[in-house]
């Protein structure tokens, strides 16, 4: 055991320098040089250069004129990007049933259309940047009415920000909520509403 | 469920094996110290390591020496990481200004990473500094995986040896596995992930002004570099609380594919490398086949459960068209990508998640739990999965030998009482740690305080936690609030048992096998590369796991499944 003392300690020190410092810092340098936008968190800036969010982090849109995201369990009010969390509620949990019932009633008050599953379930991260195309389509009449614009044009903005399964094989079709709302505001600036 | 989902599952498993196979061929050369294309860069670094460590690279170790080195290295890693976490508040690279970590959480986290478990009692973005993540956790992600690979190399040599006395040199196997295998694949994967959208930044939190005028604090880290080794090393400890469900760890279906393939590829590759070093390529392919069949069945079962089981909360809310359970799942992944990940991560002692297993339907969560309880061999952790599978293969030939009344052989080595005793010692650790601790926790008020869900789901939270810890997996039914003294301490002990109390008997078994003469197969030898053997092996794995854990599973996921059916009738 004594014979192992030196290699055990020395190897931990060397590995810490190589793998704990050189590796992440080297990858950071390369990543920042090659792919600066992605490495920096895919941040989106407005015309005056302010950061309005990240392409990958959902925001808790409540305004009627915006596409709304899925419910979120991250933080007290949802979409706390510094405290990701799922609900972790099991299928028989009473809190889950109560939450889904309340949310479903609110959605029915808005439209009689069928409710897509993702509209009443929280994501794993609580920061899901996407909704399903069905969920987005269901919100079109509300957004169009709030903005006083034709529904078909709102649907067109959503369609432009919808992605299918990658290579037709991986993942689900989805709509990026922040991208849609930025596009809606660009098309119909807020002052004109 | 739909055809695209099934196609994604089949494609993912096929691609994982296809990536792992050539890696295994390469890794066999690394273990055998043959030349590789990376020698030009890495040979000098490697030589420098040996000089600094003060070891003779040509001097082999017997099983006791090898096991001693493994334990010494684990102890040194634990001490360094524990100190780093406790002293975090005084150390640099702490842009968020986090304090030192509490003693029980530091113990749990240090054990968790040294044992290649990566159970997360911590919430990364709210607890740990960049220094702790990089110089602490990332380092252990590499070296705990490297230690597993080293032992796999030693077991492979034991079967190749003819009256051998040594198993190789742990320090050489460790250094070469890290430098020549884990480091290069991690660099390439990290850069690919950044290109596909994963951040890699040393900045502190960023404050965004949302369109509705609120402040949103976005936590950034050097994510990609840790993400890569977290997957390749079957570690699984995420930077963020929700692991690979977090859109910054895993923003697109493409990053998801890269991550889920790197989760299992090296463990499959280890089997191929074993076959080459042990001189048993066909037999290794039989082990691989058994792994693929079982993990594929697991993925199919989870996908079916998540898409076919009726959901009580939806039925109660009057939502009749609910094609999949999306609670705890990301919209971009859906049920299929979440199910294949769940099967691969629980079959592999990885424990990273891209959806919340705690919100799975009862049987989906139950299958994930069962995959861990089968011993983390499908394909298991890098290195550890292989040697766990070899233990199962020895038990399979032993049982077959009992049936026909012959001394069994495996890969040209007679399997006798000493090896079987060590093998049984190893496999009995899992039920001891899982069922023993679960039984105590189920009646202890201080333990029950941590549960989120009641009834069978609550029991599942307990059972899942200890299965995950003892199997060195690290995923959770995360409703459990595990960051409390009882859970941090007992889960830490379960992790130590599952890692080292398994490893040492395996190394002892390898020593016994190495010392035996290598025999040529005779007409009476059970061929261990046939479909018959694959069937026998699968049978042994399922019977052993089922006998041990079925009673507990019946009280958790299975009874809950019938409750769900009753509630939705």
C-alpha cells in the first residue's frame, strides 16, 4: 500500500492539471474561436444590442399576443433559468391531477379545440424552448385577435419557425417559442398593436 | 407510438454498436501497448507520467498488487475531491461566489464521482463553482472511467494467460486508457456538441431582458467539455440540476443522438477489446449480442409503457387524445428519444437523463429500475459492464456444468469453486446494498421525509435511489430530496459497496483465472459463442435479477401499474 502512495497522489495531481484545467480550458479556447455564438450560449440580442434571451431557454410568456410555452416546474414562477427542475410527480400524484385539471379548464375557456398533451405537462428541464405544432396552432386565433391581424399570417410566422424531426428520424416536430415571438414582434411592432 | 419512434430506437442502438466496434479494436491495441496513430503526441506525455509516478511500466502486478493500486487511487481521488468541495468558497474560478459544500453533501458527491456513479444530490447551477465542476468533477469523470477500463484490461489478460502470475500494471492501464481513449474522444465530442449548439463558456451568469420585460438569469458553464466525458465515461453527473434534459446541455435531437451514442459506445467497445485481448472474439460477440438484445427489449418496454398506458390525470381532466406521457419530457425529444435514452442510461450505469424518470408511467420507471438491478451490464459502465458480464458468463457456464455434471470451462479456463465463490461474492453485493438499505429507509421517519410521492411511487423512489447508488448509475426518481444527512450518507455507502466491494472480488477472480493453464476446447466443452449460450446467459441474468428483486418491484411499480389501470377504467 505504501508503494502505491506516490503514484496515487502524483497521478491525481497530474490528471487534475491535464483533465481538470488543460482539457476544459483548451476546449473552451477552441470552441470560442470556432463556434463563438454557440459557445456563448446562443444568445439573442435585440436591435439595440441588449440580450433578450437564449435560443435554447424558454421564457414564461403570459401576454395574449405571444405564443405561450408549456407549463414549467423550474422555480416558483416557472422558467427560472438559474434553477432547472422537472415536477417529478408520478402519474397517480394528486397534485399532478389538480394542476392538469386547472390548466385544461383555462385552455378550454380560450378555445374549444382539443388540448395537446404538451400544453398541460411540464417538461423535464422546466426550460423547454419548444411547443408542439398542435399546441402552437391552437393558440393562433388568440394571438391573431390580440394583435388584430389575420390568423393565416400568424400561422405563417409559426410555420416559418417550425422544425420537423431531424433527418426525418430524430426527435419530434417542434416550434421555438422565443423565435416565433421575436418574429411576431418584428412583423407587427408592439407600438402598432 | 409510431413508426418514426421505433425507427429512432433501432437506429440509435445500431449506430451505438457501429461506433463502439472500431473503438474497441483500437482500445485493444492501447491495452496491449501496440503502436497507435496518436503515439507522436502522446508517447512523451505518457513517459512523463511514468517518470513522475515513479513506476516501472514493464513490471506487472499480481491481483493483490493490482487491487491495492485501484484502492489507493480511489482513496487519493476521494480525499482531493472532498477537500476541494469543502473549501470551494476559498478557491478561485468561482464566479457565482458559492460557499463550501456541507460535509454530508461533500462526502456523497466525492464518493459519487470516485465510484463513477455521479448521483446528483447537488443542483449543479446552484451549488458548485466552475473550479469544482472542472478540476473536481470532470477529472473524476475521466479517471473513474479509466480505472474501470483498466480492470477490464486486467480481466481480459487473465483469460489470455497460461499459468500467468500478473494481470498487468494498473498505473499503465489507467494512464493509457485515459490518454489514448477517453481524452481524444472527449475532445472531438465536445467540439461537435459546441458546433451543434452546446455552450462552452467561463463567464458567470448572464442576465437577459425578456420580451415581456422580466430579468432572466441564464447559468452558463463550460458545458460541452464536461458533457462529453460525462457520457463517454458512463459517469452521468450533469452540470445542471436536470442533467441532459436541460436545453443547454442537450439543445437539439442531433446533440441528443451524439450524447446517447457516446453513452454506450465505449462500453460496447470494451467487449470487443476484451475479445481481442483474451483471444476470444466470437465469444465476445456473444456477450455483445446478449447485451444488445436485453437493452433493446428494455427500450421497447419503456417506449410501450410511455405511449400505451392510460394517464389518470389526463382522463380526469377530460383530455381523451393523449398519445404519450409527456410529463417530465422535453418537446424536442418526445417519448421515443426519451425511452431509448432511459434504457441506455440505466442499462449502462451512466445515469444521465434527458427526461425525468420520476414522472414515467409505472412500468416504464420499473423497467429502468430493473435494468439497473440486473447488475449494470447492459452494456454497463465502461470497463465495469464488461467485467460484470464476464461474472455472469462464468455463472452461466457453471450452471450449465452442474446440469451435465462436468467441470465447466470458459474461454479455455476451468471454472472451479474459487472463481465461483468470488463471482457470487460480487453479485450478492447488489441485493445486499439495494434491498438492505431500502428496507431500513422504508420504515425510518427521517428517511421518509425526503419522499415527494406517496404509496407505491414513494417506495419506488426509495428502491430506485439505492438501485442507482449500488449499481453506480446515478439517475434518480428525482422527487426524492436526497440532499439530507441520511440519504447522502447511506447512498454514499451503497455507492462504495457497489463499486469497490464488487471490484475487489472480480480482481481476485481474475488472479485465480490467470493462474490456471489455458486449455484447448474438447468435445465436451459448452461452446460459448453459440445462440444457445446467448440464450442461457440471458436466462441467468433475468432469473438472478428477477429472483432477487421481483418481490420489491411487485410492491412498487407493478402494484402502481394496476392502480393506474383501475383509476382510468
